[in-house]
């Protein structure tokens, strides 16, 4: 349920959220008085696994097939009918152009048919706000660490829509590095959860991978060198072209340790630099248990608070889009534009607070 600290509640509203930016079709219904009242998710992991990564055209086609059945499922679960819906929020970017267009067209069509507004939502703002879905979620201002397959960023989040970039990965995102490292070891897509699973069985002392860009000041990061280090370590370990399970586990452990420690060092620095007391971590990689534990340990020791979403809201989902749309709608944002436009590339720092965000994407 919304706290008055995050929105001015004008009236009860039910907002349908639609997420189709990549390989998950997510739909959810958020009620400003009761919280989330329905949600459904279809993951395309099996569809793309054969190809070792997301195939954009297949992703778009699958969203087309799933979106309306999932929407019906959510309405049925929540006991609502179309006339109960006050707005339709959808992911307008960043993401795969074709996949985004499926969600945008469907959302605009539903909103037009139901006579309610459609609201474009920034996918990363959805991630960033996901921890606020919880009863005891954080309040602004806070430092946000967004770690997903496409982004690794530290931001100063002053209020809804007021985000200032503090630092980011200059090359690969952390999730992308996990996925690429996994692929090199022959682990199935998506790599992050697989590397984390194998790392549990690995020896933490056998290899030490570098902690990139931690020996110089600043909050920017880099993960592509780690990938190369990983590739060379794999090559050194292979016997007759085969990587043993023990070697794979030990490399996974060293790789995960390096990414986690690098992120923790950068977060600690961001907290010192901003003087803020709260850190919010979100995005697919925030599901990583070692990262959650290490970050909490490092920051709580200094009297700082760390928040992250429950695991199912770390990776892509419709709930975070419905919620972000709800916060913006309740804060007065309106869009009267019926055109369908998406932004596959859309820096989060370009977002505006709700009162200034009336208009097109
Ligand atoms: O936020 P998300 O679902 O999609 C994007 O917006 O990119 O993030 C997906 C990324 C993938 O790179 C995936 O490997 C990574 O999050 N990921 C993880 C874990 N779970 C998902 N990385 C490390 N450890 C995990 N447990
Ligand atoms: Zn995401």
C-alpha cells in the first residue's frame, strides 16, 4: 500500500501494469488502497535457452501471444472487470524495440478502449521503486544501485523522477558479465543464477579475480576486463578442451566474489560521497544472495540501511511497472497522447518528476 510519504493520495485507483521490455511478459494490477491485487508473469527463458541468449524477434512474437491471456488472468485473479481499471501503465523503454512496441500498442489500445489514460513507465524506474512496494520500504532520498542485464548504475534518488547519475559501468553491465562468463563455461542462459548456484560449491581461495576500477577514485565501474580474465582462467584450466566441474565451480566463486566486492566498494563510496543513510538495490542481479548479504553487512556496520526487493521483484515483472505508474498517476502525471512511441535507449537521469512529465515519451 502507498505511504503518504511517496504519493499524495487523491482517490482510490487501480492501475494495470504491463512489462514487455525483454524476455518476460509481466502483468499486474495495483490498487492504491489494497496494494497488489493480481499479477502474472511468463518467462521466455526456455524459448531463448537454445540460442544462449535473447532472440529479439522471438521475444516480440511471444509477448504478442501471452499479453492478453495474462491480462485476463490478472483481472480474474483480482476479481476486477475492465470498468474497474483507472489507468494502464506500460514499459516504454529502455529495452528491445519490438518487444517494447508490443506492450506499448497493447496498453494504448486497452486504455483507449476502456476510456482511461495510458502511462509510459521507465523500466529502470520500475526496478528502482520495487523495494517501495513493501510495507516497510524506504523513503526518498536514497542512493540507488541498479544492477541488471543492461545497466549497472549508482544514482542519487532525491524524489520520484529526480535521479542524478553518480557513476556507472563504462562497458558491460554486471548482469551481462555474469551471462557472458556463464556462456564461456557452458552454463545455460540466463547465466547469473547459474553462476551463483555453482559458486556455492566453489573454493573461495583457489583463484583471485581483479576488482576493476576500485584502486582509483570515483564511482564508475567496468566489468569487461573481468570477462577476459575469466576467459583466460578457463583456458588455463581446460584439459583436452574440457573444463572440470570443480574448476567451473571455483571460477564461478572467484568471479562472483570479484563482482560482489567491486559493487560493495563502490556502494560504500557512494554513501560516503552523498552522506545519505539509505541504499536501495534493485534489478536482476540484486537477486544474488551473496551480494545482498555482503552489502547489508558492509553498510549496516556503518549504521546505514539497505533495502532490496523480494526475489520475484528483482527480475522483470509487471508489479513494478503498475506501481511506478500508480505513483506517477497519483502524483498528478497525465498523458493525452495516443501515439505509440517507445525509447529503446532512455537514460534514467532524463526522467522528470511527475508534475513536469505531462506529454509524450
Ligand atoms: O532486471 P533483469 O531481469 O532484466 C534486465 O532488465 O536486464 O536482469 C536480468 C539479469 C541477467 O543478466 C541475469 O543473469 C541477472 O540479472 N541475474 C543474476 C541473478 N539473477 C538474475 N545475476 C547474478 N545472480 C543472480 N542470482
Ligand atoms: Zn529489468
